[in-house]
C-alpha cells in the first residue's frame, strides 16, 4: 500500500533523478521541454514539486534523456 508519505518520498526520488540526469547531460529545462515535447514551464513546475508528473510525461522525459523509466525510481 502506498501512503501519502511514501508517495511524497517516491515523488522526491523521481524529481531528483530527473534533475540529476538532465544536469548530467548539460540540458536546460527549456531544452528538455523541446526534446520531450513538453512545455518548459511544466518541466520547471515538476522539478519544483508544483505539479505532479504524469506517467506519460515521465515516459516522454525518459525517452528524451535516453534513460530507462525504471531508473527514475532508483
């Protein structure tokens, strides 16, 4: 069972990994938005925890960064 606390922990892990992989590839939020076909403001809002990321958006980001989806959960 996923509790609110564990959901928050999972969200934090995913967001930190998005930032980590994006920065490791020297990609700006704007460029990641272009590569993933998402708006740059959405990328920023997700990274600031202002918006919850959808599975579809996470898949688009994973594809844009050439990262396996599961790697965002590690």
